[in-house]
């Protein structure tokens, strides 16, 4: 629904509110998350924003500076390997929260649960009987050509019946305020530790506004995830769960250590584990201890040198055999990459219809598959109007932003697409919604584009959706890229109870 159709009744803003958002300029053709086009707070957020607005610009500046120092002291970091100024970075955080109404969240939650159920069934089907392929509801050549498809996983049914223990589904909001799924992250989705740290920072910065807003808590996530992991254990009584990390040089190592600590489980590397008699064991000072569930943050290719990359030093030899025998649960399951391949994304609505006999609750972004001759021709002829993505890349890499590209770059992408069409998709550039964001150089709030990554945790008994998720924000003026590795940051996400 557009602002014109949903414009709230004007209200009198307190003088402090007018001062705080003075000079705020809306982005053209963009849905602003907090303010309607006449500068009035959206009705669901009015009370919270009125409390926030009591702060002056100078007070906000001090809050932002204090939060930045707190994040530094807490070591809330991520890594950028390509930056020659150093790989370890403090995760940028904007102090003003992004808010989601109870009504919006109810629909989002239902849509996410529906989507993950269908994706789970798709994975079971593709590695099992392949009904959806046999009935030609999805082209078999598109599915089986995916780099995420692992033939080794065929006919393996994971213990506990869950493959997607943790899913991160990226959402955007278009210029009409409609929520749309942008992409699915179903292998080792990251970012949830920043959600929990952001909440700590936001509550410190704006305690009165947080209380007034009546926000759903997020600090239950580690307990929920721990319970879900234990639920799929082959050992029902007192199972041992560990988190397998590639090590401290991984870009998400902060998150690995954070989650292990908050779940109360061991953080291990490949050298800490071994397989004997097709069971996994943890080396301890008291001798080997059995391991029943591994929350692995290592990519499929490096998971087991016996089955995948033989040169991997990050995996455990024999781990795949132990998983296939049902002696250990791996979260997430190997082979999930086929379901978050960007060339599979356009078919998720068909999965929902096929497996659940329901219509999709959440919209998607129109997508051109370069693997189709007709789509490929259209993309080649309209590169300047489209966003082109590599189907198996993440983090904003391997992407052409057509409207902002050079003729030279478009020529290079044209060559790449024609050489390997299956590897590319294209979409119209969507106008991401914006949110007031602190501009430290100007000392005021300015609109910056945002997306949202909610997290869905699945256990043997069902699903749970973390209220909110990671709001990523394009901190660079005019940018559409929200990834932290390319100049993005994050905000706390307040899902309101009413």
C-alpha cells in the first residue's frame, strides 16, 4: 500500500521531534519505515518516536558515540579479507531502531514459516523421490546443474527429519510498502549475534522509548536454538552439542564464539574432533567424549576431506559417514545449497503450491533466469536497467548494478553471461525502503536504505521465528548495498507487540 493510500491523520509533533527530524528529506519513490511522507510518524510507531524525539541532535550524537565505544570494548567485529587496511572491523551500528508493526509481523511470520516448510520438503524430495522434477513443476536441468546439489546426499534422511535447522530469509520492502523475499540463506546463515548485541545497545541508548514501544524480546534466541539442536540428537538423554568453526580467521568467528558461549556448548575446530566406528568424538583432557549434534559453520566443500575437498584442513575425516549412519546430527544438513541457489529462487512459490497446496503469503522479486534463452536475450539487451547476480555468490559480490554501472562493466558482464548463462539471474532494481539513520558528518538524521534478515529455527516439533531479525542498512549515501563488507551496517529491529 502506498503512502498516498495509507497516509495517517496528521498529529502535532512535540517541538523536540520537529527539531530532531528537521530538514529530513525523503528518498524519491521510497517507502520510509518510520515516517509518512508528510513527516508524521506512522501510527503504530507514534508513541515510541515521540519519546525518541525528546532527545536533541547533540544527545543522539553522544548516544551514537557511546554505543560505538561499547561495541569496540565488547569486540563486536566482522572480517573483510579484501581490505588492505586490516581485516578485523567493528560492526557499524546505527543507534535509531527500525520498527515493525504487530500487524506486519504477523503476516511476515506466517509467510516465513510457510516458505521454510516448503523448502524443507523440496530438499527431502530432491534428495529422495524427486516428485517435483518428475512432474516437471521445476525443470530438472536447472536443479541438478546447481553447484549446491550434492549427489552424495541422495537417499539420506537426516536424523530428526530436519535439514533447515536455521534459515535466514532476506526481505525487502518495495516503494508501495509491500514486503518481498529477496533471497534465501539456508546453509550457514550468519548475523544473528549482531541482532542480540544490537538490542543491548539500543536498550542502553533509549530505555524509555523501548519500554513505551512494548517490543518483543530477542535474547531467547540461544535457548531456542539450543533446544532445537538437542531435539534432533540421536541420543535423547543428555546429548552433547558442539559448534564447529573454521577458526578465528573466519569472517563470522565473533558470532561462532558468541553463540557457543550463550548456548553453553563447546566451540570446536576440526582438530578437536575425530571419527571412530562411524561415531564422532571430542578430544578432552579426560579422554574421548561422544558428540551427538554438530552446529557446523563450515561450508559443505570443507566439511569432510574423505568425501568433498581432499585438501581441506577445516573438516573432519569420516564425518559424512557418521552423519549418513544417523550417529550424529549436522545443522544445517549438507546439500542445502541447492535450495538457496538464486536460480532456484523463482520456483519457491511453485514449491509452496506443490507441497503445501497453498498460495504464497510473501511476494517475491520478479526474476529473469539467464538459463532460459528468452530471459537471457532480454537481460543482455537491458543490462543498464537490471541488477545481475551470480547464482552462488553472497555478500553483494559478483553483482552488476545496471543503473549505476559503466559501459565497460556491462560489456564484461555481457561476455560472462553468454559464456555461462546458468550462472546468472537478473532482477529489476527494487527501491528498498529507507529508515532515518544518523549521519555523523552532518549531525542529523538522513534516509538510508534497509533490508531485513529474520531467522527461522526448526526442530523436530516445529518452527520458531525470531521476532525481527537483522536490519542491515546502507550507510553510504545513495547506496543500495547493505552488506557490511561493502559499507553497510545494522540497526536494532523492534517488533511491536501491539
